[in-house]
C-alpha cells in the first residue's frame, strides 16, 4: 500500500519532499496556514490566490491539481483538477473531479467520483453522485446530511444550445428559502437530464431517466417521462423558441445571485472565525462576483445573437435593443440591500442566535424557528422582487414575476 505523506503546515513552511508534492513558486505559503493538512503523493498546488485551511485532506484517491482555490477546514479533495473554486467546511470531492471557476461548494456538500462543475453553487448538504456534468446551476434544498437534495449518477445539466449560447442557468430551489435550510430536498434521478434554463421548486422529484425540459413551479411533485418519440422535422439554425421564458429565467437566476450576495455580505460575514477564515469569506464573495458577471455576460451574448438572427421577430429583438439600459440597471441593482425593516429584524435574530450558540453557521441557521426564518426569507425575497419588477419595466417580454422567483 502506498504510504501517504502527512505534512502539518505552519505559516511560511516549506514542503520537505518536492519529489512527491509540488508547490508552485507563485503560491503564498502564508496562505497555506492550516494545521493538520494532509497532502498525498501527486499533489500539485499553484496560484497566488490559493488558500488552504486546517484539517484539509488532498489526494487520498489520486493525484490532485489545485489552482487558485480556497479550501476550507476539513475539506477532502480526493482526486482531480480544481481551479478557481471555493470549498466551505467539510465539503468533499471524489476522484476524477473537474471543478472550475465560479464553483462554490458550501458546508458538507459533496460530489462522488468523476463529476464536472463550473459556475455551480451547491448549498449545504447537497450531494451529487458519480459521472455527472452539472455546470451553470444553483442547487438548494434539504435540512441536514440525512435529509439532503441529491443528484443521481450519470446526470447531465444541458447548458449549451444549438444556437451556441449559454444563457442556460438552472435554479434548483432558490436562495431566499434555500439558505434557511428548512425546505424539502430535491431529487434528480440518475441517468436523467435537465435542459437549462429551468426552475425547479423545493420537493421536486425527477424520476430516473427523465429529461426535464420545462419549469416545475409547484412544490412536492414527481415529474416523470419516457423516451422522446423518434422523428424528424425541418430545422434552421438561429431560431429561438420559448425566448420569453429563457430571458425571464435568466433574470430570475441573476436576481437570486444578488440575494445570495447580500446574504454573504450581511449574514455570513458575521461568522468569520476558525470555521470561516477571512480569506475564505473573501474568496467566497469573489467567486460569487464571477458567477454574477458570467450570467450577465451570457445574457448579453444572447441579446447579441438575437440581433444577428434573421428569424427573430420584433418582440424578440427587444432584448437586443434595450440591452445597454438593462445591463446598466443590473449593475445598479446589485448593491440593493433589500427591505431595511426586514433586514434589521433578521439581523437582530442572527445576533441573538449567535449569542446563544456561538459562531456556528449551520447551528445558527438550523436553530431558526419557522417564524424567524420567514423574516429572513422575506428580506431576501424583497431583493429578488425588486430586481424582477425593475427588469420587467425595461423588458415587458419577460412578464410579471411570479411568487418565490
């Protein structure tokens, strides 16, 4: 059996055996400050932005390359390639992982072997099986490690269209309710797929083998489907069907990211400490900034493609014509902190719980009563509603926002 190398890193420490573990010249060793870090042979660490906290295990199942990642306490990166991602306490990734920029795995979320993620946000406890491609998603739901949202093995989120755009982010659950860790889990059955951009409500179950092509907005429903009937029809590249829904879902996704930004800035920031070092919080907020920029960029690219399309009609050209104003509005709305009264009331609840429990993020959130959680949800929903209401004024084609979107 191959013997592991255990290196307890101190600030400024140097790796004693460069034949088995590589630390790039661009790495700031002061940011490799965690006690009890285990680096197995084949580990390679690069990037000035890389941060590794205490108790991390890297490479237990195979070689690992880390590039500009922030790795929180007790995280396990067992094998694969990790670049520009953030992992909060006790997150776990199996061998063969391919995790790229804009990915956030919050506390105790996990992926099994051979999973590809990019621009993906998993809330606490969310679990992905093996052989999965799950880029451009935010997934919430569940209350604990024993009651969590899950994606079955051999699942794919379809995030690239025949028109070669990626305005396809799917919101699985949502931010205002999902951060409270009190909603029904979501289950996406194995060997299935989700065609973005899609909205799924909490408690949704997609039966194994089902390809979901539409929104499921009612909670606690089972969705199932068989094989698509064979056939062929004329097809011309550049056609856009269901465009109103596509644009609306993109806007809803961005609005939820804005709510998450305020959650990180106003709530998570109060938990800086051993479990959430300042370097990790900084990386978390930077990664979310990357996600927001990417979604706005992809929506703008869709508008550009519509402007170039001969098959798009006058209504569909609305996004193209109004994009400069919409983009400016999105930038202005990003700093909106939500309803002040709800924010103040919820902040008081958080302070009270921290006084009782301490700086345990999961402990505090799981300790909210349903009434206390509702105050926080109301605050975050005021952000989503404001974004959607203002965008609807500029883009009538997206229609009036629906509840909890």
